[in-house]
């Protein structure tokens, strides 16, 4: 069994381009089982950006939900595991990987500073330089390097890896998906 597990952001769900197309890529790369981790964040859902306490609270809620959701998965029966995560989901995926000592390919779309508190495993990451959730993108990119995460700096794009021009956004998405597919095939 080749399983791809998707960890969304709070406002960036599975139907959004990065997660939607990465799921299609995973299928094309031979993954046969797909799980969308649908965690509940109730207590700290609003006014999170810039508030470390609320971010930590949201992270803990997401981890609790993810654990309940993923508890029945027979990880030992998986031939290959890929964790594809977005925003706060990058921290949840890192936490889950470490807690259960899983050997999973890691794709981090727009990791946050909090991602590195969960000691992320090596993988691939994509970061935008105009991301309001990551005001110090160079710090995040440096931490990616320390964690052996191959990072891709995308100039002028926000937390959804989008800029102001629709056609350019489609091109950016295409490049991100190409690199994602190449990583999944390794």
C-alpha cells in the first residue's frame, strides 16, 4: 500500500489548488490510498496570525484531531508514505512523523516558523516571499536547510503561493507541481 496523507491549513482546504493537484500527482505516481486529515480547530480559530499563544493552541488542537483521525491506519503495512501538508498542517505532519517514527516523504507547502518547533523530517518545501504568515522568509528557508529540507523560494507570492497575475499563478502552480511530482517519484 502506498499512502498519501494530506494535512491542510486552517483556511486552505483540500479543494484548493496545491492540495487538489498534489493529490492527482500522487495518484499518477502510484499512490493508491489517500487520506484527508480533517482536523477541528475551534478554540483558537480566529486572530491567530502574529499570536504565538493562539498558534500553539491551534497546533495542539490540530494534532489531537489528526491523532484521532489517523489512529486506525496500519502504518506497518504501508510500503510508502507521503505526507503532503500546507501551513499549520506542516507542523502537524512533522509532529506526527516524529511521534510515530514514520519514514514518510514530506512535502511542506508554506511552512511556518512553528513547523520547526515540531522538528520536521527532511523533504521539500515551497515558501513565498510575500507571505504575511511568514514575515521572515529567509529565517524559514535557513531552518529548512538545517533540517535537510530542500526549499524553493518563490518571489512575490503569498501564503497560497499566488501573486497578482492569474496566468503567472498558473505557471507558478505548474512549476510547484512539477517539483512535487519529481520528489514523489524519487
